[in-house]
C-alpha cells in the first residue's frame, strides 16, 4: 500500500527524486566537524519558534490595555502557557546564539569565498530578517523595557535624510509608540517568520547548488563525499540532543535569566527606566550606536557594523585554503575580533559612564579595523608563509585546489 501511494505521488510530483537528491542522498564532505551542525540547529529552532508563536498568538491581545495582562493570562491560566512563553522567549536567544556560532564558523573556515558568495549573502539577509522579527517581538509583552526600547529604536530612524520624521510616524503608526505600533508590530512579527522560511529555502537552494564547504577549504572530489543520511543525520541528532539539554536547563530552571526584570512591570510612558537595555544579542551593535556622539553617525555606524559582513568575500583575498586553520595571523585576528565583540556587549549592557564611553569608542574602532585590515593581512600572510616555506599540508591543499580549478575549467 505504501509503495502504491508513493508511486502515485511520483507520477504527479518528483517526491522520491527530491528526497534522494536534496535530503538523504545529498553528497556531503566526509570531513565535516560538529561546527557544521549549527545550520541544522538553526532550522530546528526556527520551526520551534513558529510552532510556539502560533499557539501564543491564540491567546495574545495586541492592545495597550490588555497586552500585558494577556501575557499574565498565558502564564497563569492557559494550560502549559508558561511553557510556551518560556520556550518562545528562550528560543529567540537560542536562535541568535546558533546563528552567531554558525556565522563564526563560516568566518573561521572562510566558507564565504567563491563560489559561495551568494550563499553568504542570503545568510546575511536571513540575519537582517531575524533581527527585525526579534525587535518587533520585543515590544509585544508591553513591559517597561519593551516600550522604551521600541521608543529609542524607532527614534533612530529620524536620522533618515529629509524624511526622518515621516519614517518614524510610519513605523509607529502614530506620533508616539502606542496601540497602532503594537498592532502593526504584532502583525509583522507573526508574518516575518514565514518570510524567513521562504528565505531559508532560497539559502538551501544556494547551498545545494555550490555544495557544502569543509574544514580543508577545498571542494572534495565526488569519491570523497558520502550521503547525508544516515551519516550526518545521526551527527545532527547528537548535536540536537546536546542543544536540547542546554535549552531545557534555561527553560525549566532559569527561564527569567535573559528577561529584563523591568519588563515584568507594565509599560508606563510617564516613567523612564534608569537604563534602557536591549536583548543581549543586540548589545554589541547598541554599544557601537552609543559610541558615536551624533545621532546620524551612530545610526550609520550601527548599520555598517551589520552590513560589513557582506563584503567579506571581497575583503579576504587570500589564496590559502582552509580559512584560519592554516593562517596564523588571520586566526589571531579572528580571536581578537571575538574578544572585541564581548567587550562591546559588556559596554552595551552597563550604564554609560565616562570610562565605558571611551572603552566603547576604542572597541568600535577595533571592530571596524578588524575588517579593514583583512586585505593587508591576506597579502602579508601569504608573502610571510612563502618566505618561511609553506607547510606541507598547506602546499598540498593549494595544489589540490589548483588541480580542482583546472579540472572544472576543462569541463566548462
């Protein structure tokens, strides 16, 4: 019966060939490490967020007079509502954590290089969509930090040349953050995850077109690839198990650890919090915003700090494969960049003082310098390694890459 049904579907839709080509039989480099698990984890968390969000929307009221109380109703009266709310709240943080690790792996191994530029750019588009979705969802609890965070962020759009005030009114739907803002943010927060799903499909199509990268940095021959199932499905499920253990610890034991205490107080436009703090995943960019004295300069710096990742395929022109694995100077620069991100996160979290402002400005300069020095690092590092004598492993990889390119050119 099962075979007949599948045959009936295959005559009308290429189900079997799709599953074999893009899922079970997808050729995957055999040397992938567990750092490649985070793409799968990002997809899992996206499904988790959509599922919990749909059930939360059934009980949420997008009204300034009822939104805060509806959250309390979900937490106290709805069966397992507390679980849905904490899963969704922790899921947002988990999503950004997974995405950041996924990006860090890509940067470390140089997986943004040709021919994977478009794959990298679609990933950057997904990051921007995710940031917008998280920002709009942050307003929905209608707590003190939600209200004032939305007020501050929407005010930033006043920096738009000529039409800044009109843009702010259009975003809010009113002259202040209020009922119209809450309604449209709720609508868009519900809509954007489905747009993200469509963008994920585009991202996967780009991935399956250029194939997965691997720690060696070169495209392996067909004989060196293995089917995705069962070898990497088992590996992904193991990584998923570890992730779920950590995720469950936060959901069941410390669910309020990443929720600002001020957000448990209903929004009050007449009382400003002592210190407005965004979610932890926005803190480095918030610190960059605060480090520039002028509004326009701060907004431009913050926007560029996110967009600059898209230029990595052109900033890094090194011919040495494997990313930081065989490039000691680039590897040091990568670790310094991660340390700088932690410093920026700390500066964005603490209240601004004369000392933290100076630290934030220095860290901001280091942040942009980390990208601007990459072209010089690429040239200097290559000359230095050639002068010293390239390690045998690097020589072998570069020769393999040259042979692979010549074969591909011959086929074309």
